[in-house]
């Protein structure tokens, strides 16, 4: 089994684009969870390539050899303006849960009411914990093939359906599942044939969700019918869509027609859902995990590379706004580099914090935009693969390469 502390990737081969067939629409049976749901589909069989990958263990999301990130031009980045570590404090986990099965945690997500925390793991199991104390609450066997669960999203509480505690799970065997957490039932399964899904996000009102992965295409689904309504793989002028695997997608909360995506091809694509095309392409970020986020028109990117990892952009102009140094003034510059897999703004309104983490040095850091300072630091053995702020902004969850899930309290 290859080591999982090097890079977030499956393999370096660059396949030709292979369109994915769409499953038929499924009837929504969520309002009566006591009866068997005939609409649940079986996961599709693995392609021969995936069978071979599974056999030798190299299909894990953080294994293999990713394409080398393009050299970032030094002159393209502005000087860091006064970032420091003067307010930094050591972050202490409120609790840590380690998998008994030695399964790495690849992604984490708080429920809308912040009472549950779901963690997608390398063995295809989603473990759901009580946020208060960390006790294991539910165990969902998400990926029948035993391949990693790569992305999670709770359906927003504002969605039209009456059913709550619905978790959408993306797996590296190409399956996408809606799970009802408290009954531990899989409500729906969609299979993207020939694809491996690495990225997932919901529109703020819960009416649509998007996926992306191995085949360079972003798919937008209608939540009510669970059918694909848009396939985003082209653009205007120089914005031609992605040319390699996609590892992160994010809906704008400011404009429901805007979606951004990023991956191995060193670009961020800004999509207009009305025209189903990329209207802007930002060159630079080398994204290998869930490492992009939006706050209005400000885009945060975390890149898997030893320098210029953490940056902010204006998606309206495509310009680089700020370079956030990983080792600001007051911290030794000769320490091992941290290459980022995860980056996120705090979700709570009015909170100016953001966090990022990765491998190499194996670190998580918490930053304040208003104070230009590192507010908190946590060393993480074997690296950080995923993070998530709680909705009330008081907690931060960390998915680790040491098979652990941690929750820390965010400094006030």
C-alpha cells in the first residue's frame, strides 16, 4: 500500500475526456423512511482500470504521482504586507477520534445544526460523530467497493424537502449517494459511469448540487429529481474549461448563477450557469483537494506546492489580490514546507477567519484577515486532508492522514 502522506491524487495519467451517461430520474421517497425505497440504485461495477487500481491500492485519493505544479512566477505575486505570528496560539483538540480500522480521514463536514460531524474515510465508510464529546453516532457503508469516500455535503436546511439530516456522499468509484443519517438509510444512488468523483458542493438554497472529478467535467444536478441538468466543460475565448482532474467546486453564495472549480491543470474556472460556460479562467493555483472557497467576490485558494500556497483572488477581474505567507514574519523560514490540501473561510457571518492545512510539514493554521496574523496553529502527524468550520464559527474540524478526526475550538 503506497504511503498516503505525499500528495493528493489518484494517478498522473491524463485520460481523454469520456462523457458520462446520466441515470434515469428517481422518485423522491424521503418523506416515508419506514418503507423500503425502490428507487435506490445499486452502485455500478468498476471499470477494468479501477479494478486494477483497487487491487494494488493506488486508487486512494492521496496516493500516486500527481502532475508537477507549474512553476509560479515570482514576479506575479505581490509582497506579503505585514502578516505575523504575534497573536498565534497553540490549538488544542477538544476531542480526537482515531479509526479502529486504520482508515485515513479524507473529508469532514458539520451538520447544519452543528450537532453532528461526518467524516469520509479511506475505506469507503462515513463515520458520523456527536460534536459534543466526539462519540461515534452512526457508521455508513458508503462505498461498496471499499474505495475512499472523497467528498461530503449536508443538504442545506433550507431545501424544499421536509426530510432533514440528509448527507450527500461522493465516492471514488463514481457513485453519489443521499443518506438519511438518523435512519442510516441510503435514499438514492447515482453512478457517474467511468468517473471518479473528488468534489461536491450545494447551492445555498439546496435546489442544486455540483460534482466534479476524474473526467474534467463539472456536473450540476437538480436536487428534486437527482438528474444532471448541466455539464460544464467549455468556455468563451481563453476560458476553455478544465484539461485535467478537478478536486474542488464551490457555488457562490452572492450569485446563484456563479460556480467555481479548480484542480490539477493550474487553473480556477469561473462558470456562469445561465450560459453553461466558463467566463473566466484564473491561472496559478494547483489545487489537489477541497481547497477553494468564496466570500463574496473574494476567492481563497490553497495549492499543493512548497511556495505561494495560500492566495486570494478577485473573481470579477481574475486578479491576484493578496499573497498570504505560510511562514509570516516571526516564524522560521527554514522549516519544512507545508503543501496545502484544504482551505476554507469561516462560515459564520462577520467572522474574518480562514484556515488551511496540508502535508509535508503536516500543519493546520488559522488566519485573521483583519489583523494580518496567524491566530492558531496545530501540528498534525501525516498531514491534513480536509477541514470544515462549524456553522456557528466556534469549532474547526480536521481530517487527518493519521486516521484521526479532530475538533478544535476557534479562538475568539
